[in-house]
C-alpha cells in the first residue's frame, strides 16, 4: 500500500493544478505519476481525495474525486502573541511544534527588550505548512507579521487575554488553573515576552487594557518553551472529550 501523500493547496476546490512548490515536490521528490492518489488540504477545514492527471516538468494536475470535510479537535480559538528570539531556529522549532499541537493564530511581537527586530514571515509560513501537512491539521494557523507591542495591546480582542511575565511583585495566577474556569468555546490570547522579558511598563500597559497576569508553572522558561507551554495548556483546556 502506497503512503498517503498530502499537499497544501489553499484554493484546491477552484483549481486543477498544485501550487508550483508543491508540484515540484510531487514530481521531483515523490515522483508521482498519472493515476496516483493524493490528498489535498486547503487549510480551512477541508481535505480532498484527488487523482493525478498530469505530471510533467513543473506541472502536476489533478481531478478531485471526493471532498472530506474535517472536524476541528478543539473548541474556541488559541492565539499566541510572542516576541521572536535572537536565534530564529528556536522560534522555528516552536512554530513547528505549536502547529502540530494545535494553535489558531500566532502574532510576532516587537517589544522594548526584543533582540530581534526583523523576521521572514515567508520562511516561517513554510515551516507552518510543513508541520500542518505532517500532523494532518485541517486548519492552517494564521501567522501575523511583526507587530509593535502597544499596537497589539490596544487592538480589540474577544475572549480572555493573558500576559506571562517573571515579575515577582506583580500578582499572578496559574494559566492552566485559570483556563479550567474559562468556557471551552471562548477565545484566549496569551502574550509571551522576549528573552529579557517584557518591560515593567509593558506589563502595566497590558494590565490596564484588560490583560490578566499569569504564570506558566513554577520554572523559569525560555521564550520558545513558554510559548509552547501556553499553546499546550490552551489545547488541554479546549480539547473535545
């Protein structure tokens, strides 16, 4: 039995040909031939069973044989806003694992103590797509570009909003315990700061705008670990039983 091959095509139902990067992978790496079965994912909750009708050069065409609507495995929405680390490979790892676990939206934050002030969203988006295909996630997480901290805070958001920080003189509640009291279908937003943490002014600014002060356990965590912990806690509180 041949291994099932999944490809990301955001407009799969309206097209008859794979996007160029997916087509090259299908032809040059997987060496798919006419008549081979493939599965397409549109990143919006739909899988498609398709058959290859053309495999030549840089073009891989298909015909859809069956639509396979998927059911989301968690309720509500999980939005992680995080300051990218100086070493981007750590952030890439975090995005890969967060996608596999399940996250709805990720925003990169530019904070007062941020060491990295530029990112390549195109590269990060490719990592998300790869993780989405590997983990068979029917919904592609939305990735937002680098956003100034205060601009993000003042934006109107639904649901509960949390900010994780390491300041001992500001009272905090445990995020996981707090999420047990939040309705499963409610949206949550969790902020994670840079390697030098949020500034004290940033924390106060967030609290003044409705964010709640939280801890992610008793250990001091690296930025990427904290981000992954926040997503995992959100998943455990919102998974369908």
